[in-house]
C-alpha cells in the first residue's frame, strides 16, 4: 500500500445559483494578462448544453482521456509516434471560435463622437488583431438558454436518450436546467501529463496538484488535446500552456482557493483525502460500470490504524492525516457515497466530485399542463424533469443505479427533516425512507448540517502544506517519472 495525500473538492449542484462569482474571482486573480483573455480556469456551464469550449465532451472529436485496448490502458490521443507526426499540426485541438474571440470596445467611438441626433455606440474590436469584430459567442453564451432546443439539443449527453425522451424533454413546460461549475480536476491519472511531449506538466508529490512548468513548456499543445475536460489553455501571447493551479499560493498560507472562498451559494467543499497509489492502474482499467465504485474504493479510511501506519511509512505527515479525518470531501464521497466524478469513463480518476442536482423531481404535469406534487417520493425519480439516464451519462459512466442511489439519499434527508420540522409526513414513513436509502438518523443530521449549516472552516478544511519540510528534505516535487507502457504516472513517493 502506497498511501498518498490528495487535495480534493466536492461541488453540491443543488445549491449552485449560476451567479459566476467564482469565475470572476478566478479571472481577476489569475487570468487578466495578455494571452489569457479567453481563459476561464473556473467556468460555470448551463446543463443541458454544449459547454465551454463548445462540445468539449465529444471525445470522438478531441480524443482526450484514456481507453482500454487489448487489456492495456493507453492514451486515446495515440502513441508517442502519432504525437510526433501531429506535433506541428494537431487536428484534435479546439480552435479559438470554440472558446470565443477575446474582444474589447473601441471607446473612442463614444468619447470622440461628434454631436449628432443619434446615440453613438462603441464598436467591439479584437484583442488579438485590433480589427472590428462581430461577437458571435462567449464563455457563457448559452447561459440559462441551454434548456431550449437551440443549445441543449447539441449536448453530447443527450445521445443516450430515446426520441420520445428527447421530445418530452424539450416541451416548453419541461424547460429546466442546472448549473455545472468546472475547474481542473487535478486527476490521479492525468492524461494531460502523459500527453505532454516536453514533460512540462507534473503532479506535485505532497498534495497532488497538477501544474505546468513555464520553463519547460514548448507550446506543443498536446496537453490540451489529452485533457478530456479541456482545462488546459494555450497563452497566445507567451506561447505556453496554462491551467488552474488550485490557488496553491493561497492554500500554502491556509487560505481557500479564490473560487471557493467567493462562492455565494456555498456549494464548494475542500479537503484532503488519502488514497492508495498502487491501485491507480488497476482502478483506471476497470470496466465502465465499475469505475465509480473502484475510484471510491481507492480512497482510504483516515481513521483506520493500518492506513495511518502505512501513511506515516509513505511519508505522509501526521498533520495531513488529522486534516484528512476532518475532510468534508471524505464524508461526501466515501462515507455517505453521495458525490460522483464527472465523466469517469474518461479514466483520468478526477478528484473533483459532484452531488447531482435533485431538481423539482416531485413535480409532474397533468393533462391540463398544471404541476402536481407526487406523494410517492421515490417513484417520482422515474419522472424526473431531467432524466436519470442523462445524469448517469454525466456522473457515472451510464450507471443509473449510482445516480438513483444518490437521489434516494437526497430525498430521504428531505423527507426525514420534513417529518421533523413540518410534521406532514409521519416519522414512520420517514424512517422507512431512511431504510430504503441505507441511511441512519445520524447520517441525516450530518448531511443536513454539512449541506445547510456548516461554517466556512468546516467546508474548507485546508490541509497544512508543510513546505518548509519539503525544502528541508530536499524533495524535488517537480520531477516525475513517466511510464507510458504502464499507462499511468509515478511521482515522488516521499511527498508529504
């Protein structure tokens, strides 16, 4: 057992209000330089929708992530030889129009406009060429409108729905959407790292944060193709790749990342988890239907004496173990089994997990188009306004049972607390709901508290980074060894 520590996150989608405050906090802090105008290390997408960049989920086009071929895990992008052939021209890259053309306004059109009978307007101009520009897209161009056939119809995840499901889904009365915030997943098996010909991308040994060395980067952009989430960007001004750094300078002084610190809906949770690095290859190679459970099994119990002993032997500091014991991520992902990874079928083992949005699943339409409330809460899952099959395509590689299990827990918590506070549901029925969802009253109180009442320090358990110890031990955390044949990466074992 090779125990490592990984800074991990949970986003509770039932609480996201789509305000984009997280995106603006990140943009103002990290991507306000020339060449980064189009970069949104944190973006908030409306789902169903095409995402940012457009159709990034279509891996038949971009070939990101990993696949299992002849029993071996390999990059979907191809081998070293195929990368070499395409190194000067990579057809698997999103183009600028798939993001949007950075623009500003020619304010002189307003300031220097002569007196006249009409209101002058400032023309948009390109921040790259300086020429006039017709704005046709933006980072949240389809914000909220993704629920309409105009945008949502192109969502790759809708391919799993039948024609009848799609017809019902796009009826005006069924208009519904939710928000999906995305940052770099800082994966355990990052395909961007494996795809980089220069060895410029590395995973820090002490905390698992994935970074790009600006000194080593040669601008080949294979990392952009290799990342299925398209969370690596090319700086057209510097010629280097850039990505989310999880605000590690903030966390090294005990502060939460900017996007998490500024979150209005308090949807974000951060903490460190312990995992067994010896199981990365085995876990990433599992059949699609087993990937979620296999990744969950990789996360170790920080209270287990054997895990603590092995963690200490692997160089994990006791303070990190104590931080893992307080981690809200561990509780949501491992203990309560309520948070799921985004597109686990890409086999990168992402360490950002989502609690799926429950949405108003207890409401259905009658023949007159009026909403009715379901009395059988659990059966109403089958008539959810966003189909379970769609959610499974996003969060469980198509395994509907995983999503239904989470929804049962979410509903059970609502039923139990409603029985306690409102009293229109009997406690006997509430206990039956808990039994069906495999929860205890203690679990419900814990879920309710962490979801609705927990303070900032309980939601953001920033681990001690112990950088002074890393320096004293002489650990070069920027050096990693890449083993393409094994299909996964090793980084320094003595990380703290």
